[in-house]
């Protein structure tokens, strides 16, 4: 063998041996065997293979803890109270936990691994969350970057409250080697228990939204997990002030159609502020107008922050928080009190909370699901 080939050959052999050793050590060191997960003081006991994150381990047993980011540790939604000792809180958990939650040993289930027997507490409502096989029956562009996707559940049915969300399971494709999950609010009406409608906006570089906008097609079958979430209309006489933008339309469409169909909360006035940059970002104007005619106590206020000359826009203009502020001052009656409902980016939600609290709405009466 030529001498100049010996070096690379030896190097390759050493690399292979090291890789084999690492694999063997990993199997020996990280072989946690079968462990027990005790849920709610013996209400459920699971015998599982150790070594995986708690979030995924529970999902493998048909118990789905909500996770808006699909287990990336970026949403803080998958909180679980851990009774047994699983070590100190990780730096990846602490930004999402309050001091009280840290004291009570609340953990992010995507960040802790099941390495030994573990005792946890879960809301029992999660035992009813299911995984559905859902076939795409229609897709349409409601704007240039938002798709309305309708799924059919076949012989299965879903029971949910208007405002809740599901997790869409995205299979591996050229941008991702393993399946991922992302949370999307349902825009469909709860009375249609055999369908789920989602509004999915294309996020540049987004793994899930890119797949939906470039790979998903009518006739394909996907998995949906849910329902999740505590975002819902509260049964009070207080005036409901809703603010959204983009695909944040989804939960409000579900809520409003549900209210109109069943004439819910008859004493509640409803104001819905929807913000967009230009007219090409605005959608469902005809649907909201028809809803106003059907439901006299419903008022829809669309606003453009950057209307273009070609838009020929006749409605409100300006940043949606400025429009909101002006309407609370000048148009919305306060005799019955006010409560807020928000869906959008964390920045939009925080800005709206600031406006609402300045007008005397208590922060604990401002409701939202904040998706990262």
C-alpha cells in the first residue's frame, strides 16, 4: 500500500472503533430499562421504556400534553407537576416558569427525561385528548400567505370548545428528519364534529408552515392531536373586545359562528378588531359582514396600518392598538364592564394588554393563547 494511503486508512479505522465504543457505552450507560410513571397518585400507572423526554413518553402511551412548539422547548406550554425528584430545573425551563411554579416543582415535560420511576400530576381532561387520522378535503388561499385547510375525520368525531387548538403532526420531509408538531387554533364551528378547519400562515423558513404550503394536498391523510387550550368565551354580561391579525382570525371565527348558531350569551355585546397591513392581508370581510347582519350585537372593525392607493380602502386606518384605544374611548359602552380576548403574536398581545388595562380592564379578564 502506498504510504500516502496509510494515514487516512488508520484514521478511518480509529474513527470507526471510537464510534462503535460510543454506541456501546451509550447503550450501557443510558439503558434505563423499564420505569413506572405514576399519574395523579395512582389514577394511572404506565410501564414504559426509560430514556426519552417525558412529553414524548406520555404521547407514546396516548396521553398528549399540550405543546405549541411540538417539544422544542420554546413555548413553555407542556408544564407538568413532578412529585418525585428528577434533579434541578434546567436553564431551558426557567424562563417559562414563575417562582411559584419552580417552588411546586412544575417542569417542562419536553425537557426532562424519564430515567427512573417518576410521580407526576396531570389535569385529567388530558386523558380525553386523542390522536385523529384526518384527510384533507379542501384547501384554499384566503390571502397570499394564509391557507384555509379543511380536514375530515372519517368515522371519528371531535368534541371541542370554540377557541381551542389542535397539534398538526408534520411528517419527515426535506427540511426535517423526524416528525414535528405545531399548534393551530381551530376555525371550524364546534357543532361540526366530523371536520376540523385550520388557518395556516406561511412563516418564512417555518418547518410546519412550509410543508403545509408546499407539500400538503387534497386527499392526503395527516394526524391531528387535541383538543387543547383554555381559550374560550366566558359566560358573563361583560362586553367582549376581541383583537386579532392574520391567522389569529381562527379562534374568533369559531367563537363567533358558535355564538350566532346557538344565540349564546344574549346580553353580551361583541366588538372584533382585526388588523392587517394592506388589503391583500385582509380576508373574510364578506363573512364578517354577513355575521354582523345576523347578529346585531356583533361589531366588526377591520383596519389597515399601511393602506395602498390601489386598495381604495374605506375602513379604519392605523395600528390596530390605536384604533382599539380610540373605539374604547369613543364608541364602546362600559355600563356592563369590558373583557378582552386576543390572538396573535406575543408583541401584539402585549401591546393590546397595555391599551386594555389603561382603560380599566383587569389583566385577569384578558384572555389569550400566546403561540411562540
